[in-house]
C-alpha cells in the first residue's frame, strides 16, 4: 500500500471516530436533558396594571411577569408537549387568565400564548381633585371602539375617556343582541381601563350601555352607548398560506399579501391578518380603501417595513383609521406617519420591535410621527393604548417614540417606552391642544438618562396638556423649551400624580411668556437622588418677573440629597441655581403648607416597573402614579377565560 493510500485511510478512520464520538456526546446530552428539538415556551401578557406582577407556573417552573410584554419560560419544551400553564399568583385588584383560545399543547412555532389580565370591581378610590378636570367624556364618540365584530371570534376594544378625576370605574349596565336583552355579564369589561371583550355566536347587532364613574367626591357619572355590527361581510382575511387571486379574501380562502388585499377593499371594511411575517415596505392607509387593519385573535402578524418606508395614514373622512394587534419591524425614520388623521387614529396593542433613524439627520425620527402641514389646525386626534415601543437607534438627535405636530384631543395611555439611547420618550413638539398622557411606563438606563421622558416643547404654543399617573425611570418631564418668542404661550398644563425616579421637571421660556399661565406641578413623587429635582433651561440674569404667579408647584413628595431645589442646565450658575430656602420661602414652591415634603430618604419600594409606594402606605392614592388600594378579595369566578 502506498504512503498516500495509508494517509487517506488514516484520515477516514479519524473522521469516523470523531463522528461517532460527537454522536455519542449528543446522544448522552439528549438523554440527560430530554430537550432534543426543544423550543421556547412564550407567553404574551396583556392588560396587566402598571406596577403589578402576575406569576405563572409551567411544570413547576415559575415565571413572574411585570409588564405587558413577551416572556419566555427558562426551560424550553418539546413541540406538542402539554402546555400546562397556570396562573398561581394574581396581581392586586386584577385577575389574570390564560386566553380562552390558548392551545392545549406547546405551539410548534413558539407562537406566544396570551395571558390576559382584567381589573375587577373594587372599592372606589378618592383622589385629590386636580385641574384641568372638566366633564367626563369619551373621545371619538360613536367611533371610540371598533364597531365591527366577526361571528365566532372574540371581540376586544377599549374606550378612551378623559376629564373628571382619574382613575375611572367602568361597568356594563345593559346589553342587547339582535334586540333581545342579555345579562350584563355576557360582555366583560375591565373595571379600571374600560376594555370590552365578548364572543358573538352569530351575525347580529349588539348594543352596550357602559357606565363610567370618576374618583372625585361626589363622583361624576357618564353613560355611554356602544353599537357593534357582527357580520362576516366587512372582514377581509390575509394569511401566509393564502392566494392572491380574484374571489378570495374570506376566512376560509384568504389572500396572501396585504399589498394585494388593500386596494380591493372599501373604506368600511377591515383587514384581519393571520399569524406570520408580511414584507410590505411602506404603504398608505387612505380614504378610499380599508382603514382598519387588525390581528386575528391571539395571533401575532408582523408587518416588516424593510427599512423602506412607513405606514402613512392620510384620513380626512369618517371613519378614522385603526391598527390593532400588530408587530411592526424594521422601522426607518418613521413607523406610523400621520399626515394627517383628522377624524382620529386608533393604535392598540402594537409592538414596535425595533427601528432606526434614516438618512435625514435630526428630522424628528420616531415610531409614531404626527406631521403638521398647513397652518396651525388641530389634527391627528390620536388614541394610542396598550402598545410597546422597543429599541430605536438614533444616529444624530431628536429621536422619540412619538414626535407630534399639531396634535389635538389625543390620548396616549398605558404604553411602554424603552427606546435605549435616544433624546427622550414622547415629544409633543408644537401646537398641542388638549392632549393627555396617562399611565405610560417610560424607562431609560442610567447611562441614557434624559430630561425629556415627556417633553411639551410648545413650539407655536400649547394649551390644556394633561400629564398624569405616569412612571418615568431616568426620564423627566420638560415644558416649554422651544416656546422662544414672547408671542408664544403655554396655558393650563397640569402635571400631576406621576412618579419620576432619577430625573425631575425641566422648564423654560414658554412657561413665563407674557400670555402664558397655568403651569401646575402637583401630587408627584420626584426621587432625583443627588441632583436637584427641578431644572431651568436657559441663561438668565434674573428670575422671571412672573415666576411666582405663572408657575404653581406644591403637594409633592421630593426625595433628594441635593442642597439645591433648581439648577441651571445651560450656564451652570446664576439666579436659576436656587437653594431650598429661596425655592420655598421666597417663591412659595413646595411649601409645607401646600402639602409638599422634602426628604433625603426614599419611601419607594420595588424595581423597574414595580417602583412605587407600598400598597399599605396611606399616601398612595394621593401621591405618585399608583392609586390602587391594598388587594381586596371578591367573589369572582374567573378560571379559564373572561367569558
């Protein structure tokens, strides 16, 4: 045998030995772990109250969820294994349950299993009255909730309520289906958030009467009527295994792509997407085709914008546009571009997976961008609820989850904003009119801390902006920094019942311009550590003449070790660097008489989204973002679903 032949045989023997050893090791690993082909077991939590936790169990393994987000059990499972997820510890004031549509076994593609939490009836909470208050009202009136449902599929929608004294109470007082009275329990409603859920069996008309109460004493009471048409005709279906051809679009025979389906719809139809990924690039939602795009219940369709454009909403005629239950990926510059949405734009349960700034530097990159084109008319009329804003890569400056121009009568509530290294969370940039920012969780790392967790810059004025019951971590509230001209004004801005950890309140020119008035900051918890809790953004040689009358700050819990109440962020010195004696005694801010407390120690407990005063703390309903009393057990049967 030649030397070359010997070498070839030796090489083959060595490869065979390595192959056998590798297989043996792999087989031993599989025998030891039992995890060959295992996949993650994923849950997606919805409806969990800010500051709460729910504990889940699967095969003895516990998972604690503290946000409305996706969570994986630590141990993967074999596809098709028994699902076996149980709720073992409920959050206070709520009951959570595995969805009625959950599979019995682990989904083969690791699709998330939905866990829904519902606030249950409890004792009324009395909260100190704060301005602007006003009468209770439902935004968008008749179009407040989705007016169409598909027979046999769970229907879910949510009211957007403003006015009065938050938090609210929601109760069903009457239900009729096809003209026949039904028990109010045939429709579930979240006691605190007003989320409706039920499953209509057949095509019919549904009428629901909802009673809404606030937390004033005495309570304001509002009754609101809701009409829902249950029918198959308004719905057009799209699925990854569908076919783009004429005569399709039904649940049984769906289209394949959104691009094919959308131009074949009418303005009163809705497109329902099945699970999967849809490579769309940018596209337009206008007045001539379907304005509602939503997910099939308990499925997660992903819109892939491919860094190639935004979802541009251009609506001037009723009905308004609506997007629900979608994941949105590969955002560049803008995810949803409202230009404009005058009858309203509803965004619910959206999950912006990730995004990045485009090639136009500093042009207000954001996941949601509301543009103002002509004049200073109010437009957009946004309702954004229960959505998650993931990481955004900022290349220059000015990146936020929202940048809004000319936004009016808008409600941004119960969203999660965790962007990473950006300029801030929400930027209400100019011509704000009657907007409310409520119960949002906005968190930045210590390294990415920002004063602009919620910024109302008031470029070209702002009026009646209401910022309350938000939890901001390493993120502050900023008012009036772009209201430069003396003719610019800020009026009736009420910032109350927020918890700010690692940051505070920054204000500037707009607050003190000649025709500005009503900047109020009360009932907040500001835990600023070694930094001053308040900041001024400009170089001034003297304190503004109207400082004591145009700014009203009191009834706050201030936790800081700083000897200064306020610091100058631009010049680092001068009269706007103010000690506590000048702040309290000279200017009347945060006085003991107003109810403010200044302390070097903290009463807050928890971490991340659970930060707040303990449930037993008597100050909890009066200060900070948490309002729920200590948990009270009630006689509620709530085992497998909300039905």
